[in-house]
C-alpha cells in the first residue's frame, strides 16, 4: 500500500514542477511583453502605460500649481515679502466688534427670564494668545448661579469657543440687597473656526 | 542524454522537484496578482487620468496667458504700491510722528462724532528687533514698536474704532481679503473668463480710500466682465462681509480726516490685545496693545 503511494508521489513530481515552471515563464513573459502592450495609451503621439500616465498627471498638476503661484504673485497686491508677512499676521486676528457683538447677543439671549440678567462689564480679546476674558455679574435673584451655569453652557456651545475654565459659582448681595453671581471667565478660542466665523474687520 | 533519461534522473529527486514547484507556484501567484493589479488600475484609473490630462493642460495654458497679461499690466503700472509700503506702512525709520499723527486723527474723529469728553492716550514702548523669515527663504530684521492705547468713548464708537485700527496698514482692496477668498475668486475667474483677470487684478489693486469714495465704479467693472451666477454671488458676499464696513468707515469723516491730514496710507498696526470695560453713563474704556513696525 505504501509502495504504490510513494510511486505516485515520485511520478507526480516532474509534472508538478514542469506545470508551474511553464506557468511562471508564461506569466513572466506576459508581464514583460504582453501587459504593457495591451495597457498602453497614446497621449500626444507618445505611448504611455498607466504608471507613466499617473506620473505625467502628477507632473502636470505640479506645473499648474507652480504657474498658479506665479500668477497669484503677479495678480494679488503686495509684492513686498515683509508686508505680506505682516498682512497675514493681521489676517490672523478677527474683528473685535463682531466678537463682542456675538458675546453680548449670547448674554442677552440668557436674560429672557429676568431682563438684563447677564451683565458683562469687561471683554478682553487677547489676539496674540487666542484667548478671551469675560467679567461681569448675573442678576437673577436666588437663581443667579443657575443662570450663570446656563450662560456658560451657551458659550461652550458656540463652535469657535474651545474651552472655558470653570469659574467659582458665588452668590453675593450688593448694597441694594440684590443677589447676584459675579463671574470671570477665561476662554480658549478655536482658532480655525474663529477665523472661518468672523471677518478681519 | 535523451529526454527519457533526463526525466528519469529528475524523478530521482521528487522532494527537490516539489520544492522548486512550490517556488514557481508562489512566483506565478505573484505574477498573477500583478496582472490583476495592472488590469484593475487600467479599468479604474485610465479613464479619469485621461480625462484629467487635457483639463490640466488647458489650465496651464490659461494660467500662462494670464501671467503674460498680468506682467504687461504690472509693467504699465509700475511698483507704486511697494514704494508706498516702504514710505508709509513699514518705513525704514521709526517715524513716530506718523504714529502720533494717526492717533491725533483718531482722537479728532471720535471727538467730532461723540463728545469732547472722549480721550485717547498713547504710550510708545521701547522698540526691539526680531528676525522675520520671509517666503523666499531669507530673513529680515524688523523693529517692533509696542504701543499701548487707551480710549474713553461712547459705546457706539467701539466698532468703528476697532475697525479703523484693524484697517491701518492695508492699502488696497485685495489686502483686506483673506487669501482663501482671493484664491476662490481667481479660480472662478480661470473657469469662467480667463481674460477677466485684468479686471480682477484692477479691483484687488484698487486703493482702499479711492474705492470707498466710489465703490460702484470698481464693482461695476467686475459685474460687467463676468456672467457666472456663482462668481457674482461670491463677489457680492465678499462685498457685504469684508468691504462694506470699510466703505462705511472710509467714505465718511474718518476717511476725510485721514486724507486731509496726509495720514493715508497709515502705519501698519498689528493688534495684540483689545479690551473694553463698561463705565457709568453708557461710556466705555478701550484698552489696546498694538505693534507698529519699521525696517532695521
């Protein structure tokens, strides 16, 4: 039983070897000669295969970008490189008036229950560090701290605000006996969204 | 040696034959895979690549034509803007009198507009030098002059004051617009009317003060040169968001004062920080930290 199996194994060895040798040779020849012929395309009188075409497209894209940069340099104002650097620096800062208007609008929208509840007395836009500082007080009687928390949540929901450092929630009484919550908020701004949202001026 | 004896000799080493056969099996699998990859690439990429090539070639031709036209235009107009920048915006000397001049115009303007109680105080700090890397790879030394400005005024002046400070140093319409807006308009020009680049260049290069005094003549040229709704809508949006506040500011008393006191073009100021504090009687104190520059 073992002997015929060994004989079959021995006799199969040569056809097995020859089959894959011939298959490899044919595939190799097809890869070298046939495939490039079948996949070539003529572009402006030049025959190119797919890899050449992709390289050619990349070269053309690079050419277009280079020529476009040259065109932009000529067409756009300000060819003084130092002036361009400083202009870009100015463009990184957004309009303080728009920023302030948006903050005051958010404060006003949280004063619906008690009129003028959120009063902002100080707004600082630190353009160099992309930070905003707000100071003020919430005058909403016993619910002043709740209104303050809602105001902070509303600010946090603005897409251009990144992080608000949580303030101390205090309740104080002024000389007229009014209960209020003073606050001071340090806000980190989401730079890219900020520049998308607000104009330069 | 006959074929039969060769076959017989080969059959004597079945293990070696199976091993070699396996190596050829792997090689043929690899080659087959290569065939599949190439056929797949041809099927999926050839058509899009072939479609892209004429478009890119046409874009390159259009851009080269635009460069020729723009070079001609630059040759005719000269480098007036560069000279203005060197003289007034980033001068070679500290030129403090133009900084002071600008803030006296600001004070006069807010006093005329608001009330005589409005005050502007300015403190100029010690200058320091910083190296600035430029786009061409070189570095230029810049003198930085820190300024601290405190203004007490009425609430309604806050927007205008911050606009005027932010505007200082910009010369032409194109300076106000962010690079993204400018490039969007240029790409739309390429697509719609490549020869319209001259009109677009003329618009971007228009002096801000001249533009503000008569915006319609500049804007009308653009509207006449292009018909694409998308381009005109982008243009209208840009006018509304970026140029309208400038037109309102410079077409009014602020523009007149800057022009009559020879403070246009003004020095370039970069805002470092700005703070507004509410004061009694609807008044406000603005505190700004700015930087002015000169070439070392």
